[in-house]
C-alpha cells in the first residue's frame, strides 16, 4: 500500500511541478498565473495539452518546441522531477497522514523559492509570508500542545537571520532570508536547526568551490535561498532523526 501511495504522490508531484514552472517564471514578473495558458517563451505559440505532459513531453520533443524548434530549458524537467521526488519522499516518510500533505505543500514552496532566488536573487514575499502563516497553522493544528515550540522556532529563526543582516551588512544575507527563516521555522519547529546547519554547510562548500575553482571573489553574490530550501527539505525528512541522534549522545 505504501508503494502505491508513493507512486500516486509521485504523479501528483509531477503535475504540481508543471504548475511550479509557471509560478517560477511569472511570479517575479508580476504576470497572471492563470492567463494566458502555457506558451513557448521563444515563439509565443500555445503549448498543446499533449505537449504539456510533465517530463514525458520534454523527453518526446527532445527538449525543443514543436512549433519553432527552439530549445526548452532542461530546468523545466528538473523542477517537475524534483517536485515529484519530494512528494514521493513525503508519502514514504509520513504515510497516509496529514503531515504527508503538509510536507508536500512545504516541498512545493521550497522548490519555487529556490529557483526564483537562483534566477532573480529574490525570495518572494508572496510565497514565504503566506506560507509561514499556513505552516504555523498546520503545525499547531497537528500538534496543538506544542504550539509555542513552532512559534518560537519561526520567530527565533527569523531573528537569527535578521541579526546577521544588521550585524554583517553586505555579508550576503538579506531580509528575504529572514522571512525565509520565519517560513522554515513555522513548518519545521525545532528541526529548523538542522535546516540552517545544512544550508550554511552547503553554502560554505559551494562558496569555497567558487573561490578556488571558478575564480570568484568574496564580493560575488550567491543566492542563499536554494541552500535554505535544500536544508529545509532534508530537515523535513530526517531532521528529527538527526536531533534524536545528537541528543542521545549527551543523555
């Protein structure tokens, strides 16, 4: 039954991933997410329904528009595949439960934020602020006796990044990261510690690589949202396992 659930979640994730491609492209440009329908960014021709099947259509068309033959970026396939895998992992980790649904919502928001920040160097308020409210409401609804834990986690993570922004101006952090911290804490609770640790670890590794291999400078701007998104996803699935393992060492 669990395998069937994971397959269903995978297919549902593919469909949501297809919509996230629209969100990632249009939201920063303040365009409608509903109209017009999906169209080729090169020739502006409408994409037929059978050319809009997640992953499959991209592979069948060999990554090119059917009308103008211009390349379709592989990132469209990546967004769909990453979202699908994230949904399947949520189903595998939590089973047929409300936390699995909350996990899927969380993953979808992380994917959108990560790619938008990578493209535009912004973390959109339209996702993380409503997301923080939804996440806090969902977390408290699922675990009402620990409502204060999620509230403290959200506010504490936001203030941590806010302090970095104020104490280290020009250090690469921005208000978007503070709002992202609010969002992560609302969904993850104490697991946000794992998310932040992983984000800084990955960010440090990539930063060193850019400095040593790619000849970047300390002033080279690198969006931190994708690292926070990866840390958030990892914390969702194994964050509590990591915390339990760490605390058991000192118990």
